[in-house]
C-alpha cells in the first residue's frame, strides 16, 4: 500500500529529472539533487529557470548552495494548523521531509479518533519534529521526542513555538536512540504509539555507530517491548538504498506482529509532481496497527 502526501498547499514538487527535483517551499523555489529522478528533464518546462537557489554536489562530498535570487536564511510553511521552519542547510536538506505528511495524517486521525486523554507517543530519530508536532496537535497527552543531534532538537523546539504548542507536554531528549529505548524498558515506561525515522548511517552523541541494515531488526525487537497493551500503532520509515519493502515487512512480522498480533502494511512514500502529473518516490514505510 503506497501513500501519497497530496494535501500540501505551502509545498509543491514542480518537476523532476536528471537526478534533480524542483520544489516550491511557500514562495521560494529550490532545485536540489535527488538520485531517484533518473529520467530526463522536460526541456519545454520553463519552471526549471525559476529556481531561487540551486544545490550543487561536490565530488569530494557535501556541496553548496548557489543563490540565484536573494532569499531569507529561513522562512516558514504550514500544514493542518502546524508551522515549520525551513532553512537550506549545507547538506542540501531544508529541515523538513514533506512526504512524511501522509504519516502525519494517519497519526493525527488515529489520535483524534481514539478520543483518549492519556495517550503517550514516542518519536525516535525525531529530527526537527514534524511527527512530534502532529501528534501533540492531534491531542496526545505526552510526546517524547528523541534525537542524537542537539541542533535538530533545538530546531524542533522552534517548530513547537511556531505551531503554538508550548502548552502541550513535549519532552525533548538528546540521546542515542538504542540506549534510550533500553532505559525506558528498565523504567517500565510504555507508549501507545511509536514513530521511527532512522538514518541509513549515523553516530550518536558519544559517536555511537548506527548502520540501519545491521541494527534495524534488533531496534524494532526492543521497541515492541515499549508498546503499551493498548498501543495502536508503530511506524518506521526507511530511506536506505537497497533495503526493500519485503525485508521491512518481514522484520515487522518477526518482531512486533509475532509478539502483539495486529496488522502490518508496507509501501512507498510518494509526493505528487505537478508537471505531467508525475510522482516522486521518497523511501518506504512500514506500519503496525493493533486492529
């Protein structure tokens, strides 16, 4: 089951091709690399000449932004009553993954429909907090936001303020995810929903090595121990090249479904492309639900 984040108004993929994507972030147009877009650019589409800034990769790694028109250091975009800070970084990212809005929709709708006032949600590898804010906005009693990057957690706090969620119970934690999960087990803590958005490769606050294909099975096996007896969802996203839907589905079956029963569905995260009504693949997701 694929899912497409098609409810954006402040964000739009204008076109794709030649391993690049052209995006509108509110009124700012950015041109960024995307290795998935292996098809040629349509030379008849004039939008490619409208970019305010273009990211160029370096052969030695990383890259830089070429500013065509003067743009602000940061600006904001909105989604379902939430607001997010957008800022082009040295690693081509902007602080938000718009395709995740499809997951936000699922979580917000599930939380609102539950009509429970005691929901605890755990967001691991939480980045700048898109899912954190969505769950808090939808009415979760507590959202625990965990990321190894102090800078990303600070960015998430800014998104909380932009979304006027300061009066909601959001715990921001800078920590290695694996160590945090095991500590929560010892504390006897449980959650009604868990979100994971792990990188392909990374390091924790104390240089702990993370490599998705080597650790994702063990991590999900440990995370399922934190699911409350009345938990109703766990979502994991994956952007790792070569890591397949079938592999993710098998891991979820062997870990969470074996212990908790319930239902599993996996698919691609997609974004609509305005030009020629195309689509942009944006990694895969796996979802466990209790029903």
